[in-house]
């Protein structure tokens, strides 16, 4: 794991002394002043520890370590100064989130032990972060693949909702567009808890009992409840919970939220989801937008305007895959490719809808279907 250190001081003689004392124990760079240090911090290899002098002309140590924290928040910061007054220590800790505060002159062994402790702290933090992020990504990927396998219609809906919602989020300059993307992708996960025959009757427009209709109305709540058990998914869960809430406060859930009180990600999902429903029913984008315009109390005006701008932007799936579609079979299909058309069994059952981005689980499922019941092959793909 990374153990590189950055040593910062405006005095070249002190930097030379650092080099003599520490070169056999650490990998490190030196910087003569704050500006030079920031340039190195912005470089390709992160530092485990930054040790900075406090008193430097132009940019002092507190300013440097505060900016370093914004650029590389995981890097451990240590302050070294001859000015040991309490106010300096308080400023350093509060503004730069300092790991340790050392005073000059500092014995070489004390300095080395502090750097080693900083490196260990950095490795602990980054290892935990990698574990959490890896586990989170794996969990989300698994949920999406389960949805793809268990309910292709719900998966197709999520596949259509995600890129449109993210386009709207980009138009609005949303600070965390990933929330909208993940919420879109997982918004249909609650469908896995509904008996398949109920979902089939819903999609055919057949009669549903009152309890069945009530359960389907609560699908966002069910999806949100499932997602909320995953660490760091609170924003995503809230977006899904309120994705059918009208801007004027009406609609499900019956919480006393309205207008700006409703999470922005939920307002985006509301607009994107209703647009897709209306597009399917009305048959054209202008007709869908006109219908939404007649129900403006249901939508955040800013988000509705952003939808219009988003629809004018080219599809990213095509942008990212500018090559022409080509034919593939289940044997030649590769992870990362996009299905231009849906893949069906020989009997006409949809296995995966168009625009599915293929992962390893998709390949395994297609292999099994091809072996057991047969597929209509070849099919068009991008990538």
C-alpha cells in the first residue's frame, strides 16, 4: 500500500536535513513552500502523509494543509513549528484537521515515529474505504443483476429511466448526480417482492384487487426500504421513496412535504418516470411534454424545463459507442457491449431488453437459455 511522504519547508537547508535523516526509512518528495507542495499534491500519485512547517512566506502551513485536505482528504497531515502557542495549535487542528502537532526542534526518531504513525493511519483509512466501496459496488451490481434475471420488464424500465434522469441532473448541475443514477437503476427493485402473476396482470391492464392495488402503490416505499439497509444509501432511498410525490404535496407517500422540501433527486425521478409513461401512451415526445405541461402542479418547473433541454442532448450510450452496430451471438457477446435489440428465446420470451449493458451474469444466463431452450440469434450489439 502507498507509503509516500511529502515534506514541506521554505528553508532548503531544513529540506536537506530531512533528506539526510529520513532517506533510508521513507519514500518522500520535498517541496520548498506551499505552492510547490500543492502542485505535487495534485499529481498522479497520492501521498500517505504531508509534513509541513507552520511559518512559511506567502502560504503558511495552516493554509497549505487546509487546501491539501480539500484536494486529498485521505492524506494524513502533520504540522511542525517552532511557534508552540495554543492559538496556532487550535487553528492547525480546526482548519487543517491535523493528525499530529510537533514542535521544533524535533528529534529525528520522534519525527520518524510520527511519520510511521501517519502512514499506518492512512493505510487504515484507505483500506476501510476500499472495502466499503468495493462491498457497496458489489451489492448494487448484484441487485441490478437479480432484477435483470427475475423481471426483465422492470429491468428494462430501470435501464430507460437511469440515462434520462442523469441527463436531467447534469442540466440542473446536481452536486451528486450518482444519487439519481443509482436511484433510477434500483427504483424497480421492489417488483421482486410482488408475485409475478400480479405484475403480469398489472402490465396487461387486467383487474387488480384492492389489496393488490394498494401494494403496487407502495412499490416506491418497498424499494426504498430494501435500499435503506445498504450503508450510505440514505439519499438514494429517499429519492426512491418520494419519486411519485407531486410537487404540490399530493400523492404517495402521504408525508407533509411539498415543493422544495421534496428531495431534488426525487423530483427528477418523478419527471423522468412520468415522461416515459406518457411517451409510451401518447406515442411521441411532443405529446408527452404537452400532457405534462397541462399538469404542471405535479412537477418542479425547473426540472420540467431541464427535461426539455435533456431531450435535445444526444444519447450517451451512442456517444460512448460511436461504432456501427454489429451482429453477435451468445458465444461472441462480450461484457460491456450494449444490446441494440432485445434478446428472445425461440418461443418469443424476452430474456433481455434493448439497451441492456451486458455483464458477466448476463452472459451466463444467455448461455443457459441457449443450451436449454434456444435463442433467436444473431442479434445486434454496440461495442
